[in-house]
C-alpha cells in the first residue's frame, strides 16, 4: 500500500472500498442496460448461438459486430476503453492506402495513445514505446504492429476472461436464452 493511503484512517479506506463496490455494481447495471439498449435495435440479428461463440475465442468476439460493442461497453465500465480504441485505430490505420495520410494518422494515433502526454495512454512497456516512436518518424502500414500486438495480448489474457465472467455477459446470455425459449414455445 502506498504511504499516502496508509496514512488515512481505516474508516476512510473502508468507506472507499464500499463506494467502489457500489460504483462497480452501478456500472455493471449501466453496462447491461447499454448493451441491452444497443442490442434491442438488432435483436433479430443477434442470436444466443452467436453470443455463445464469443466464448470460443477472443478473435470470434472481436469479429462479431455485437460482440465488439458489448466488449467495448465492458471496457468502458472498467475504465480501460483506450485499449480497444487503440486496437481499432491501428486496424483502421493498417488499411490506409494513401502514403500521404499515413503520416498524419500515425502522428494522431501516437499522440492519442502512445506519447508521454497521451490523453488515452495505453499500457505498453518502455521498449515497445521506443520502437513505436521510432517507427512513427517514418510511418509504414506496420509501424504500430508491436504496440498493437501487446495491447491485443493484454486484452486477450486479462480483459476478455473478465468480460466472459461479468454479470453483463451472463445476463445477456440469459436474456437471449429466454428469447429462444419463447420462440420455441410459439412454434410448438
């Protein structure tokens, strides 16, 4: 525990932990309502089976329009949305055909996610940061590959399992299962 926190009375720490728990449950509820609201517009296209496929691999989650939305909403609730935003910005950057646009896009991504004053700084090691900084000076379509890979692995190993265990994902599965049961009852 850092010295600043150790100096606080235990009652303050207990209150802070209680507040964190209440905020966390509020965010879970808010996350579920955001996901439900979004998916209610696309209910006919999201199926229980597709939602179950998200468990098969992180890649399947990201390749699903609804899965990506649900995962992004989850990351927002965990205050780590910058990871998926960076990953998607790199994907968009890689598809850039115009060499003239590469430089400006590379600089924008670097300033937003990698630089020392980046407002949405991603968590990468110093070596990867240095490599990326050097790559941005002479941008190519692959100049963010190393940093993007690090963030992908971070999300796959850390955020993705937590998403699958989240109440929001479990509740979404439950809602879709109920919808399937109703549809099956109507057909019978």
